[in-house]
């Protein structure tokens, strides 16, 4: 296999497989630590705070080489930090880890994940920009390849997680299993040179420039890229499309597992369907939609997301039950689709940003995009906690959950009004010195 695809495949597969320990964390928090729905959702979103600093990791990756390499050392560092976190959770002495200690270790895990993701995203964009064959679709092909690997790993992780939980496997053993996978990624990454990936050599830069000068230059190029009206408006729309939606994932998790008493395998399989949807979407997008109007694609995906959320309101009201559709079947199919719909926009938006991004700051710009996404999802999650609390929805009272979901669906439709801010994808030029 092409070494670039090998490294990109490993990187995105391991990050996609993070669904495995995180599915276990949800049940671990509910069953072992007995936390309420609001606390679970707060932890889910607060643990993503390291993702907000992705632009810093991108700037470092762009401007500060480690042993003459700019990408793979950061992938290795990210894998090592994650391994330390998950192995520590798995090896924690005693019957149960405290909520505060678990929160700190999950923050460390997501710090490592965000560093690795930034470097992996930069490799994908940079290789697409610097391939010898000047194919206009080369960047999107590699991004679709990476997306497929991540989605397939996510499907496998959720499948194995659901089965393991239903068969009463020890959560700590599952955390240790993922930690060992990360150790494998770390060992593999440090054994490969960036020269084999044909990435631009950082040593070819001006010898007189210091790392601090490079950092300042990258910061300037990032600012230049973000000032472009097409990139700025796209980022505002993309972020707002998430931040304006009050996510109720934690509340729905408790509704499905505690109120409906659905088996953990059903929850796991529903997430498998969601990941499979993302995998199929990557193939379909590459074949049919990569040359379509980005504005139309993103607008349609936003509408699909709103319709699926609206369907959840009908489900909670018992409409589908009245038609003879059992709760487990709806959760198995449509809950997974609804979660997948949250992330369908990421692939076309990433491809569009990669096309608009000026050469030389791929890592920092893509990191800024993912940072904006992480921050928007955190805001969305907190928004959901506030909405559920305001309407009195808790793990013991779901009477106002349909109203919560209707408000969520209405907020999801608001970004449709601002779709004119989505660029149609004019190729960017590098900043002139």
C-alpha cells in the first residue's frame, strides 16, 4: 500500500475507533458512577475542551519541526498521551474511579486526540496540494479515503462496544484494550520517516529563520486565510449550524437506556448504523457530489438533519409505536442516522476549505476549522443541558422531552436562512509577501 495511505489509514482508523471506549464511558458513568443525565452530557462536552485549542497545535505542527519532521512526531505525541490516559483509567486501583479523576484523564485523552487529528488532517490536505499529478480531485480522494477508514473503525468500535457491554465485560479491560491499540500506533508512527510520504521538507525553509519566526509567519498566513471573505463566511455558517442547535444526546441516551430499558447492544448497533452511514456517505460523496454545488450539498444536509430530529419528536410522542414500529427498531435505525447526520457536513466542508485554503498553512487552517466545530458542539451541548433543565427534563421525568426536541428541530432549521454565506469554491492563492 502507498505509505501515505498507510499512515493516513492508521491515523484515522485509530481515531475512529475512539467510539469503542467512549461508548463504554457512557454506560460506565450511568451504571458504575451513577451520574445524572445532565452531568453525563456536561462531561461529554467539557471533555472536548482540548479540541478548541486545535489552531495552536496546527500552528506548532506547521512551524516547529521535531527532528526535521512536522507531522508524524505530533501524531506520535498524540497517540502517546491518549495511551497514557486510557491505560491509567483501565489500571486505576479500586472498584471505581472518581468522577473528577475520570474527567481529568478524559481531558488528557482528548488533548492527545486533538493533536493527532490536527497532524493527520494536515497530512491529508498537504499531500493533496503537493502531489505531482495535478488532479483537481486528488485532495478530495484522500479525504474520502481517510473518512472511510475513520467511519469503518467507528462502526466496528460501536459494534464491539455494544456486544462487550451486553455480555458484561469489564469496562476497565476495554479501556486497556484501546490503550494497547494506541501504543501500537505510537510504535508504528515513530518507525516511519516523513520522507517516505513525500511531504514538503521543513529544512528547505530559510536557514536564518528561527522557529519563532516561522511561528509568526504561520500565524500571519493563518490570519490572512481567515480574512478571506469566502473562508470567513463559510466558517461562520458551519459553526453556527452546530452552535444554534441544542443537542440532547445525553438526555436521549438516558431516555433509551433508563426509560425504555433498551439493551446496550441495541444502542451499540444503532451507532454502528450511524458510522456505516458516514462510511457510505464518503463513498457516495466522492462518486456523485464532490463536483456538485457545495452550497446545495450543505443546505440539503442541514435540512436532512432537521428532519431526523423532528422524527425523534414523533418517536418520543409514541407516534411510530402506534403504527406498530417497536421502540428498539426505531432506535436501532433512526437514532444512529440522527447522530450521523450531525457529522455529514464535515466531509464536504473540509473538502471546500481545503480548496479555498492558501498553500502553506494547511495544518493551521484545517485545525481552526476543527476547533470551531469542537467549540460549536460544546456550546450546543451546554445549550441542550440548559434547555432540558429549563423544561424540567431529567433522568426521572421525560414528559417535556417532545417539546425539547421540537425546539431542537426548529433551531436546526435556522442556518438554512444563511446558506448564501457558503462559498461555491474558488481556488485560493498563497499570500504574497
